[in-house]
C-alpha cells in the first residue's frame, strides 16, 4: 500500500521543465525522486547553534518509546473505565472508535506498515484487483453505474417513511440528482474526457456518507459527537469574551462578541496545530484516502480534503509550490471544493444561529467527494498534473525569520491572523448586507412605478430558483421561502442566509418551516458559493499563481456554480433520507 509523502519542494525546477516544453513526463516517472526530507529527520552540521537539538529534545528521543507506551496504557485504561461505568456506557461507540484509533496510531509508530499492508496486498491483488482489471473497461463502468443507481434507489425507497415525507418527495430528490448530473454532462468542457470512475465513486461516496449518518445509529452518534465536540471546543472562546465584556453580554449572543471571538480562538489553535504538525498529518490522511479511491492528483486531494477544515483560500496554501503549475482542471477543482464547503472557523457562527451541528459537519464531508465528481465532470483533466501519483503537503520554510519560535508563539501569531480574518468577515458581512439593502431600495423604488411595492433582489431570484428548489423535494408551500434563502446565499453570503433562516424559525419572518424544509435548507446553505467568495478565491489563487491569473478568472464562475450545486446535491440526498 502506498504511503503519502510530505513535500515542501520548491517549484523552480518544475517551472523550468514546463517552460522548456516538457510536460511533466519525467517528473511523473519517478515521484519519489522529488520527495524532500521531513524537518524531523534533518541532520545538523553544527554550523548554526540555534538549530542544534536541545537537551530536552535529546531526552525525548530516548524516552519516546516509554512516553508513547504510557500514553497508550492511559488511553486503554480510560476506555475500559468509560465502557464499564454506567454514566458513560451509552456513548461506547464513540469512545471505542477514538480510543482504539489513537492506540493503533501509537502502535504503528513502532510497527512497520508492511506488517499490515503485505498480507492485505497478498489477498487483495490476486483475489480482487487483478480479476477486476481483467474485465473490459465498459463492463467495469456498467457495474459501477449499476451499483450507484442501486444505492440511490435503495436509499430513497428502502427506508421507512418519516412523518413529514412521502415516496413522492423522495422520487423528486432522485429526479433532481439525475437532472443535476445531466446538466453537468451537457455543459462539460470535454465530454469524451470525463473520468467516469472518478464521477461514480464521488457520487457513491456522497450517498454512502449520507446513509451512514442519517440512517445509521453508529454513524449519527459519531458525527453528532464530532459536531458537539467542535461546538463545545469553540464555546471555550466565550470565556475570553466574557473577560473583555461581561457574561450578560455574552448571553445575548451578539454576532460581534460571540461569533468573532470563536473565530479568532479557532484560527489561533489551528496555527498552533500547524506548527506541531498535527494538521498536516490529519489533512494528509484525508487526502491519501480521496487520492486512492478517486484517482486525482495529490494537490487536488490535499486541497479538497483541507477545505472543510481551514477554508477556501487557506487550503490552496498547503500546496503553494505547485499552484503555479496546476492544470486548468486542477484549478477548477481547487475552487469548486472551496465553494462547496465551509471552514471550521465559521462553524460556531452557524451553530449559534440554531443550525444543528451534525447537519453542518455531514454536509461539509459529503461535499468533498461530490465537489470532486462534479468538477471533473464539468472540467475534465486534459493535461498531465505535476503531482500525479503522490500526495504533497507544503510545510513552508522552517528556517525563515517569520517562523514561530515555539507552539505558544504560533498560537499568538495565529490569534493575530484570526483577528484579521474576523475583521474581514465583519466588514464583508456589513458591507454586503448594506449593498444588498441599497439595491433592494432601488428596486423597490422602481417597482412602485409598476405597482409592485416590495420588489427586491431576493424576490426576483427566488422565482429563478423555484425549479431548483422544487427538485430538492422541499414541501410545496415552502419552496418560495427556501428558494429566497438560496438567492440570499448566492447574492450576499451564507451568514446572511442563516440569519434569515433563524428569523424564519423564530416566527419573525413568515411561517415557520417544517422539519423537512428546515433540514434541507440547512444543508443547502452550507457552503461558500457566493459572489463575495468569488472575489476572494480569484484574489488568493491569483496571488499564489500569477502566471495562471487569466485561467483562474475565466473558470471562476463555473467553479462557483459547481460548488453551489454541490451543496444542493447534499441537500437533495438529505431529502431522500429524512
């Protein structure tokens, strides 16, 4: 089994090869030749005393086996105690999953991967891989389509109906999913180059994740635990907010106080995890999975896997040495994955607005394979990516003078960066809401000349989005309301749309949505696909890849639409199962 590689290789040599006309052939032939050594394995030649290992690090290197063994025993003891005690026995699934996950991770610090990979390979290759590859391509493709279609219809009609849905509603969701795929196929940049195995696996993975969460007790428990863990973790920022203001102010749930405090705290924590290498390890693991099952380039896998964690602009920075070398298809996927998910830094904002955290986490995870499948159908790969065959994660220059001195310094620098991000969110929301109000005021003034006294941008677009919302199987009397929320999300942003959804559910802005309508709306709004994010993505990627600025600007609109529909697909699949 191949293992992902951690790379921070400069792109100068690769740029030279592209400019000389050789399209990465020699680069792909030997991927391991370009793997840069990890920081942890660097040798010290004694020239720079500041880079020499400290006595503490030398002691840890010797005591590391004992420390990790003790940690594994503590985790094992915790799991046994938590499973036996009645007070925590009800959560045994989550406890078992995470306890043994960390125990296995620790064990494989000392056990070679080959102990597992060689027996698996000895069975998998002759029994599964070779017989499967001997089948004709069209036969394999047909079997894949049959499995996907069977999964879709089985999930739609194989589960019992809930109190607020019928088989007709689920049939509309299936039809909507089919229409979306037909639209991508018809408008594809090159229909004959569509990688159908990647599309099939992506759509199947999206469906499988939805069934695991919404129709499996274990899946729902795991995702709900993750969501509430994230919610509780972000809520710790309110202690700092109460210190600067007071508890009464925090209890009012003001956006300026609660949401922005959580964003600053989360970004600071993520930057500290980057310094420690935890985020790179986590993202690399997700990227390796999608890299293997969907046959995409390493850079695409990293960006798609990172988008739900760190956001649309920051995810591209993980592979910044390669952004200037990305093909048009890779750039399109990079932007689509950013538009189709939300960042962990704003998760608390939506939770504070009353959106179920498990819906947010599930929608973001579902959108990873969906965005890959949609992007590759809309904009197939026509070139040879530089990172084909390997997963690359850039860790930056560890010797630069801007590099944090330690984890606490990284946390402090991250807090400052979080303040900048929070300020950008604050100003963006303020100005966009004001701009939309200005446009609506102008439209209302014009509409009065025709006898229309409430003509707004949302009113116009909600009728445009009416057929799209219908195919999400929203209850008929709630279609206009949900379609107006989608219009608000696209024109303004998801913050404003979720604020409107909160007002609706409180009865402050029209009839309250049913449980089915609310669930579908909460999934459909969970993404960064809006006009403001369009400018952000163009700006960030153009800065990282100046030579590709024209390509980025040309395909950005397509990527935003693909990301927008990716979240709608997640909502439609949720409509099949609720």
